[in-house]
C-alpha cells in the first residue's frame, strides 16, 4: 500500500539523494538497529540461540521452504550453542 502523494515522494527522494552516500548508509544502519530492537522487545527467549532463531524466523522465515527453514534453525541453534553454552 502506498498512500504517499507522488509529489511528496519525489521531493523526499530528491532530499535523500542530496545526502552523501555515507550519511545514507548510516541512516540505513540506524533503521536496521531500530528494527532489531523493536523485534527483540517482543521476543521472549531465554538463550542467545533462541533469540537468533526468533529473529531469523521473524525476518526471513517466510522466504524458505519448511525443510530449508528447519536446517537454518538447527544451524543457528548449534552455532549460538557453541558460544553461550545453550543448544
């Protein structure tokens, strides 16, 4: 859905394009960090592994078939388990 007036969208894009590439990259990074914080506030997990799994499922889970998704989840759990002792 796009309810932004086309003229306003054009003006906004022009404004963004006047920024330096480094500034635009910082903005993207800040938005990504904000999205992660918002996601984490709704995840009730006990271990780093389960947080990683929950973030993956929320962000990308719908993009994979069940078998692929299960393999990725197993891998995330095993990797995080190596660092924090949780499996």
